[in-house]
């Protein structure tokens, strides 16, 4: 319900003064500040209306917490939408969404605004600055300072209290630039009475007025409190609004519901718990009630403060408004409220069993720690996040010099890693080792935990920790067996397959003697990898299936390498069983996400990027890569990301013709080439070779590979430096262009050997035939490769074979080449491989064909978007949030955000509202 603006006469007079000054050619900045619901947006709207009445041009934009991923979205929405958008809209949008164009964007936007201001005063309104993305903040304060001499008034609103650091920096900068401030306070009694009369239709009696005062002068809460009561709890008698049945039950407050919905699950749970307890609360009390450590609540507390639901009062937390607390509490089941209050009332100032400041355990601490460790062990298999919190709590209760503390550290590290807190886990282990004084068994267990932790980030570190632990004398056979198993895994992942096989044999005997099935599951995975590199794929699959079955039977929390099934997916993909690999990966993502295993989810996402690349789903590859990157708790290089995300994204950039991105990943490849792990050096060299070949430098490409290519001698794992069997034709083509015929011959020999040794894998036969056809310049094996690829979902490999067969035919029989080129074009276009599609179109034009087949896999109603992007767009247009879309499509919110961001760019829209209008227009056929 919209009521007249009451109680803001001074604020309106201030704004009118600034508009008068703007009319005289004096610009500047006005910052409107106040808590949630105080009426900031209303002041901005009234100001914009007044400016328009004066004949001034007005641009209005607003930030949204669900759209912070749109670069410069709020500002662009303001200047590029409305009845009179800023000129050059498309140019500005292109610059905003193109990496590396920030300087030119600022120049262009500044020039456009300066040009507009020459024709008359300009008011730029920007609401909810606290939700603006970094690029919007940078652009705002840069332009406001640079255009300070122009007749441009910047009117911005920001929520008071806690704001992100980037917003705080922006506010400091505009204050230094002379920004004027307008702080909105709570309404006075007269204004409250007038708004109450506006809402209810009659002056309030004392009881109604007392109810209205519960909103504490916040206009939004006041209207939401009274609006639902009109005609129900409130009646009009003798010209007065009355409450005949006494104080009514509180209605639902839409603004409070929206703010709660925008919180993470952890922050929402914290706010609800604080509401049930009532009054002021300490973080320690909330931690006890939620079964977590105080440190684990830092993010949730900060989020609750940023949402302006809670405020800090010294060391205490309280609701900003009691009415909000009651509204949140009312949505909780009564039994839960009662339990929380009873529990809170029974707690003393500190939790029972604690570590004193002197570092000694208080009475009862040991028993409490044991209880928490038992709970952690029981929860580890199904709720690792809760298990990690229990384990951290146990660690807090154990004194620093207590004999049992190292065991708790060793138990906590893998739980933290599994739930996405690798940095915290690493610091915990490093601190324990640096402190010294550890028993050998304790040190071995901590090193085992650190070796497991290093699996995804630093293969060589995993080897170092496992080797150091296994070398400790006097440790138990079980611990030694697990350390040796972890050492074998690290060596295998590093590319040291012969050394891995040797250690695995030693570890196998130790594990058997100890009866350790956990180590056996890990070692079976290593055996599978060794068989794979010996080209015995039947044995590799048999061992992979056995290791996955063992890990499942044991429970993932006891596995030494999480998860064994991940290797099975990689093996399936590399041998052409891509559909099976994708199914395994998607099940892994679903399961680990449900269980809250952040680290394992990220590993699965990174693995799926490799699979999606080969199936030709390049848009989905980007989305998964971004989701996996956002899920990382540590920025920067990591070995598993090196051999999945970075390798895949370089390939995607080359297929799509995105030179800038390709160069960025080539820089990563140069770092990888100097890594301690052989396999990472291997991937780096192959990436640099692909980049050099893309640039037309085949000699350089072969020079990059010479350092990592192996001899085809029978006693070595004969893969000749290839990442994937489908790389054989790529390498042959590269070698022939460089005049390295012997290398091409070697590559074909290895591909054919692999196919002969594994006759049950048509994909391997296809890659061998493809490589042979290129080497011999022979159409027959090329056509055979095309036929063998038909039943394999390796889209890009199949398209390449079709293109090569067409190229061979085009030399002598151009008409017969056309169907091959057209099929290749359809596959490339459907995959989104723009550079490859353009190359095939040139071949078709050379053959006299100018028809451009429609790209496969794209929606007719949305030709700009991929199928995945289209699904997301349609759900968003129905009003679903990113989180709701993610749940419906079984994706992560990060993946949904990535798809939506690309759709915004392709469709030239900057907001959900604009997207919804576009969807409606297309659906209605407009």
C-alpha cells in the first residue's frame, strides 16, 4: 500500500535545494542513508519525480542482491533503460561484459554523460549501493569525481550500519570528494499517527496508536503491520480506528521474509535461533545452541548484520527491531521455540567443560571432548559439516599440551577439508607439526591427514607428507599401510607410475597383514591406474570397479582417496565410454552436494568439465568451471585444477576463438611447466603446444612437447606425451606441419597398439584410424574413423574426423566432400565451437556451398542461447531465485549464476525484470 510521504519535510526541502542548485549548473553528490525500511527508496523516487517536473533528465538504477553477478548492472540499467536512454547503449553493454575493457568503458560512459549534460541538468539516481557489484562502485565514484564540474547530481542511497568493505571504501571516497549526507531517522509521533490514519482510513484511538508505535517509526514496518488489519482486526467506530478484540496477532511482514530468504541457510538458522532466545545474545550462546564453534559462526553473524536484521551492542547481538524478532520467532514451531528457550535458560556464562586462558582443561572437559569426538565419528559419513563442528569443539576443549590433542587434530583435518575448509585444515596440521613434541604415531596420523588434504592442491606435497610419515619408526602397521597407500596415490597422480607400482606392492603386503580394507580400496585404485598406463584397459576397469565397490562398502569417510568412483569416471571418459562417465560424475555431484562434501563436489565438478568438453557442451563446461572455481576456499593454483579446469578452459577458448582467454590460460600453462609434479608439467607442455599450433607455430609446438614425450619402448607406459587418445590425430597433424615425420609415425604406432590391445573399445580404434589416415593421407582409414565415431558421444573428435575426411575428398571430389563438411559444421556449431565452425564454413564456401546449416542443439525460440542457458532463463522468468532454479535443475547456484550471466550478455539485458519482459514478448510472439 502506498501512502503519502509523511514526516520527511526537512528531507524534501534539502533535496529541493540541491535540485535548485542543479538547475543553476551546480552538480555534486548526495548520499541518503538509513536502516532498512526507513524510506530511502521513497525519497529517491520523490526526488526523481520533482526533477522531471522541472524538465531535468533523470536516470534511475537500483542494485539487487540476486543480481550482483551482472557487471555494472545497476548503473547500466539506470542510464540505458527508461524513456530516454543514454546514447550508445549497445557499445556500453559490450564494453561492460568484455574482459580487459574497464578503462575504455569508463571513458565511453563518461563521454556519454558529459555530452548529455551539455543539453541540460542531469540527475543520476542509484539505490541500494550496499548491493552494488565492484565494477559499479568503481565506475560511480570515478565518474562522480571526474564529472564534478558538470551539471550532474548523483543521488545515491545506502543502508546504514554494516556494509561490505568495497562499499565502505566508496562511501569514504565520495565523502572526501565533498558528498552531502542526508540521514533518515525514525518518524516522529505525529507522522506515525498520520500514516496510521492513511492506512486504516480514520484517526487511531489510543490502543491502535500503541500498536502502531511498535514499528518504532519505521515506515515500511508500520504499513506492513497495519495494512492486513484493516477491515479485520480494526473497525471504524465514531470516526476512530479501534481494536474491538484487543491486540491482534502479528501479520507476516513481506520485507522481513525477503531479507530472510536472501540469507544463507547458516545465517537464517542463526537469526531464527536468536529470535527464539529473545533479548540480547552472545555469539558463544548461539554457538552452543547450534552445536558449532564460535569461530564457525563468523560468516553467518556478518551476513545477519549486513542484512540489518541484527545489530551489535558491545559484545552482544540483538535484533534491530523487536517487531522483527517477534515476526521471525512466530514462523518457528512452538515446540522448537520452547526447547531453545529452555536450553538457553539453563546455560551458564560459559559452556560446561572449557579450556581456560592458561591453556589447561577445566573439570569435565575431557569427557565432553570424548563425547564430541564420538558424535563427529558417527556423523562423518552422512553429515560432514556437523562432524567438523563437533571435532572443532572437541579441539577447543583439549588443552594445548594434552597427550590426546594430536589425535583430535588428525581427526579434524579431513573433516575440514571435506567441507571446503582446506586452508584451515592445512594451518591446523602445520601448526601441530611445527610445535614439535609429537609422538611418532601422532605425527604419522597428522601427516596422513595432510597428505589426503594435498591430493587436490599439490600432488608433490601429498607425496612428501606420505613419504615422511611412512618413514617414521615404530608406527602401527595400519597407519604405515595407509601412508604407503597414500604415497602410491600421490606418485600415481604425479605421473610417477613406475614408482607408484613399486610402492603399491609394498603397501599391499602391509595392508593385508593389518587387515586394512581402507588401504586396500586405495591401492586397488592405484593398480587400476597402473594397468591403464600399461594399456591393459580390461584389467584397469576391473580394478576400478572393485575399488569403487570397496570404498562404497567402507563408507566415504574412511576412504584414503575421496572418491574412488572419480577415477572410474575419468577412466570411462578417456576410453570413449563418455555417457557412462557423465552419469557417474552427475551422481557424484548430486550425492556429495546433498551430503555437504564441498571438496568432493568440487573434484567432481572439475572432473565433469573434462567429460563435458569431449561431449561438445562447451557452455556447460564454462559453467562447471566457474562453479568449481567459486567453490574453492583458496584462490590460486592447485594441481587437480591444473589438469582439469585450466586444461579444459584453454581447449574451450581455442575451440571458440577466444584469444584473450586462451592467452590467460597459456600463462597458467607456463607456470605448470615448471611444477614439481611430472603430470602437471606434462599438461602444461601440451597446453602450450596447442596454443603454439593455434598461432601457426608448429615448430614451437613440437619443441614444447619434446621435454615430456616418452619413448615408445615396450617397458615404458607408452602414451608419447598424450593427454587423451583423441589427441593422437591432433599430434600427428601438428608433427606433420612441423616436418617431424618420425614423431607422427611414433604417435600412430602407439595409437594402433592401444587399439589392438583393447579390441572392446571402438573409440580407441577410431582414434587410431583417424591418426593413420592423417599420416598416410589416406581416405579409407579416415572414413573408417568417421564410421567408428558414430556410436561414440565424443562430439568434437567425431567432427574433426568428418572435417579431415571432407578435406581429403575435397582435393579430388568436391561434391562428395560437402556432406562430411555439413555434418562437421552441425556438430561444431551445436557444441558452440565457433572457431572450428568458421573454418568448416570456409571449406564449404571453397566448394561452392554457401548454405549455413542451423546450429544443432539450440532452441528455436532462443537461438542465441544454449539449451542449458534456455532452461535457466525460462525458470528465472517465472520468478524463481537462483537457489530455487538450482534445486529444480540439480545444479549449484554458482552454475545457475554463470548461465544467467551469459544469457544476460547474449540477450543484451541487465536485469531480471528486463529478462522477464523479453521472455513474455517471445512467448507471445511479439
